[in-house]
C-alpha cells in the first residue's frame, strides 16, 4: 500500500505577541478570567506585511528544510485556511509561485478549524490515487483580521500563525506498523452552521465580516463529536487508545482537550498543548503543536500520533499517523 509519510514539519508565527494583559486594555476582561475559561495566556498577532500567504511560505520553507527536500520535489499544495489573502485566486497558488514551483496543482481548502485534518486526508487520498508524490499540507491563518475586538467572548481566543507538513509517497506493507497516515475520518453537520460563523461574505453582505460564536453550544458538541470520530479512526486502524504515543489536537480550549482525552481513556500527560502561548490558530494549530513537541524531543520517529479538530460548520475529523 502506498503511504503518505510525514517527511518534514515547519512553522511560522508573527513577531508580535499579545498577552492577556494587553487584551484587558482593549476589552473588559482579565488574565485570570481568560486563563480559567480557556487556558490561554498569550497569542501571536499578524502585523503589517504579515499575511496568511507570507506565514505559509515561511512555514513551507522550514518544512522542506526539515525534510531535506526542495520545492522541485513538490507536485501538490493544499492550504487549509479561513482567512485567505484574497477572495480569489487561491492563496495556495501564491504560495506555489513564491516557492518557485511551476508544476502540479495548488488549491485552498476551507473547513475552518478542521481544515488541517481535512487537508491531510485529501493529500493522503491524492497520494494513494497516484496523483501526487510530494505534497505540502499547510494550515495558515490570520484570524485577528476577522475578529470583533469589542467582543470579549471571541477576541481573547484566537491568534495567528502557520504550520506545514511535507508528505511523501512511500511504499508500505499495508498494516498499522507502516510509517505515514494510517487513517482519517471526516464529518460535518451543516445544521449547526450558526453556532460558529463569520457574519459576512462576498455573496451576502459584500464584506469580510466578523467571527461570531455561541461558545457554550460549540463546547456542548465538541467533546462528543471529537471522541466519536477518533474512536472510528482507531477501530479502522486496529489501534487502541492506550497505544497512542501523543495526542496532538486542535488547540481550541483546555477543557475540550482534557474532556476528549478523558472520554477516550488517553493519559492527559500525552496531550500536546500549545494554546497557552498560541491561542486558537484554527487550521494552523495542529502543525504548530506538532512542531513544538518535535522540537522539544517528545515526538520521535516511529511513534503513533493522533490528531483531531472541530470547527465551524460544524466540521470535525481525526487523523492517525505513525511519524
């Protein structure tokens, strides 16, 4: 069986760090209030000249270096984002141009916070179908540009950043000892689209709009939905939760992360959490967390990594990979 192996990982964060104390000067909130409800202490905010595109390109260059590969080895780019540089063309095509790639294809994928898992699954399918051999899978977001900075229930949660994986096609035996992506499961339920959304768009208001969220409703669905989709991925791969080496979830809220781990029977010590320093970076959060655990020596070759996310739509999904 052809496997999609993670060959390299790279990330990029804006220079500016905004602490909870900084936010408390803008809206009626406090460091203690934010930490108690979310676990977030700070986040990075894109400045002038820092865009979804520029952050993505920087992350890709680092991922290629980590993989020991060049842009010439890439024949597909999938960029997961809800904050593209333009309505069109796809930001992925701009990244393609900046990297000097003139072959293959590039496109954006929109599944909000679930975007990176959706993109990994799509890239894996393309590799298995023989349509790509080297793929850049990117999550890049500048959510600060769609936040209502007068709404303390949302502006405290999100940050900006980018992360990228280099996936390479390699032959495997077809069992769960293979390196690479072992399985993914994607789901959505559009009945809940009004629980987490942006109140603008080209076809409706002709504006960008701002992010709106019913936090309690999102939380209510998150633990159940994420636990269910993870269980299905583990069953399909014939892997038990106890065999997971590291749980690298979307960094939305500490309570959600701990709730999912508890429901699945995953030791909390195996959860990779970066939301304290990054906040919720939507589609970028999984690769940012993965890279952090890779750099500090927690994630090692051959280990089983479980990734999951849920976002507006609702969309949610999980991917299991042996790094």
